[in-house]
């Protein structure tokens, strides 16, 4: 089944029936897609000692994390809280890498004490690490390679003006701190950005990291981050994973030879592993024929899937209830008191009140970026795996909304 056909059935389970059973809005994840994506990564990097670290900020549902663990996939976490969730899903610190961005040093200390290896992303943090831990704990460095790539400016993380990582131009300063405190640097890391289609930027940043590696004799790991592009539109060009895997593997193996030791290659995808597995099911509340536009309102909004509003991202939409209906032009909009357009001027099969719509590619940065804006409840989540649909997060209730409020 392609990611874009009109078939409303996942592993034999009818999505409209699922929407009726669990209600809408509903996030639905197809475990078989995650299994397929993991296998693809392993296949294309089979020439290296690859470790996959799922960037779990994309989706922290415990059932998804458990599935990753079952598949032998590690995690990249960015906060102590993500690590606590990882532990609940059965991960140990050794299976998790820790890449905080500008986090409080007290949180970082707690994470290191819990056994995580820090990916240091600033010189002050590296110095703090040295003063506090010296050579008693391993440390990795997140480099900023000064390469601009990514689907839009907001999701580029390696260009010269990005806040992320330590610029490779500061190598002298990095080395001074490392020597001063005798820090054992066991890994170099970089993450270029998200939605990167071409192999070229990945190869470019890999060269920057390989060059930097000559300065660090104790390396065990090179982590090249994530960012592989998947198709959000039916006609999207995506990363040629075969080509990328072959080129990176060849260069990595060459590099290991010149380095004199075999290292682990880590990659850290989020979208590649979970974007396509997820669908957000919503129900049409009202269809408004306005002189300017026809608005199809749905029982969801930027509080549940913010990507279209935040990045102008495209999510393919299907009208599951009327797949043979006449094509008409719609603005698909949410129920939030903001301009929350999911799609503008989109040709869709005629939408009627009550119709169930499917927003594709909602598995990455969907629920994990959701909120309670307008005091709306966040959706329930269902995982379909082994042909069985399982509720893996219940819908919120009013009690959840007020659970943390005090003193009123
Ligand atoms: N590693 C690090 C350190 C990251 O910061 C990220 C994503 C990844 C890996 C995974 O990138 P991916 O493979 O998912 O492209 N919310 C945005 C994407 C922001 C990505 C942030 N960092 C979106 O929905 O497009």
C-alpha cells in the first residue's frame, strides 16, 4: 500500500471504524511502517557498524518507544524527561544518547549521574563538564559544521548562524578546554537539519566531522544526525537512501582506516522512522460555503498538528468517508480561534459534515508538538501492530486540564 492511496485500511483494520470506536481526533500509528523503515536503514548502511538512535522528540509515545527497543533501535533524547520516558519503555542509559540544547547545567548533571553520555553543545558546557567530571566520564561534542541544508529555515540546524552545536571554527578553543581538563571525547556529533533531500549536504558535513576527528584520539562514535527526507506530497522527491547509504558507508570506512580504528556510525532520524507511520483522523464539523472560499472545519487544529501553521508544511489529506466524491476546492481549517489552516485551496473529494478526513505523515512532530490551546483536549493515540489496534494513549479529560493548577 502506498503512503498516498485512498485505501482506508491499515493491517486489515478499517480507519473509519477505528474513528467510530475511539472517537476523533485520533492519532493512528502503523507499526509495520516503523519496522520497514528500520530495516531500510539497516540495509542501506549494512557496510558499517550502524547504530540507529531514534530522535524521540518526534514521537514519545511509550508504545512507539517500546517498539523501537524491540527492534534494537536506541534513542536520542534532548531532555531528562525524555530519558525518564525512555527508561519507562525499558531503555538503559547506555542505549540512549543525550543532546540537550542550552539546557540548565543542573539538569545535565542529573542526566550524567544517571549514566547518559553528554553531547556538549557549547564551550561553557564543555568547560563545566571538564571542571566537574574531568576524565572520569566520557563526553561527546556536538559540532556545528557551518553547512546550510533543510526543508525550511526553521529546521536548518548546522548553518553558521544556527544556535546548535559548537562551531568547527572554534576547534582551537575546544581543544584547549579538552586538554586543560583531560576530557575523554568518545564521540563527535552533528545534526544538519530536517527534510534534507540530497546526499550532498550529508556528505559535506561528514567530511567536516572526519576532518575534526583527527584531533581526538579516543573516539568510538561518529554521529551524523538525522534529517533524511520522506515524502509528504505524493510527488515529493525524497532522499535516495540507497545512494546515501553507499556513499556515506564507503567514506566512513575509508575514514576509519585512516583513523586507525573501527568506529561506530550513528544516525539519529526522527521523521524517517515515524512520519509515514502516523495518520491523524479528524471529523468534519461544518462546511461553510463562503463567497471567497469553501471552508471545511474539522474537530482539530493547530493544537494537535501545528506543522502546517508553523512551517507551512504540507500534509496530504484524504476524505475517507467519500473517496469517490466529486473533487472540489477547500480550505481545510481547524476549530481553534486562530487562523489554523491545515490546507489552502486543496482539491478534495466532496466533504460533508461528519466525514472523516485523514492527515497523512502525522507520526513525527504531530502529537509530540501538541498543546491544550483553547483548553482543548489532546487526541487519543492508537498503535496498530501485528494486525491488532491498541489504544496507547487515552483522550484527555477536564481533570487532566486542571491537574497541575493550584491555589484557585
Ligand atoms: N537529531 C537532532 C539533534 C535533532 O535536533 C533532530 C531534530 C533530529 C536528530 C531528527 O531530525 P529528523 O530526522 O526528524 O528530521 N518539528 C520540525 C522538525 C524539527 C526537528 C528538530 N530536530 C518539523 O516538524 O518539521
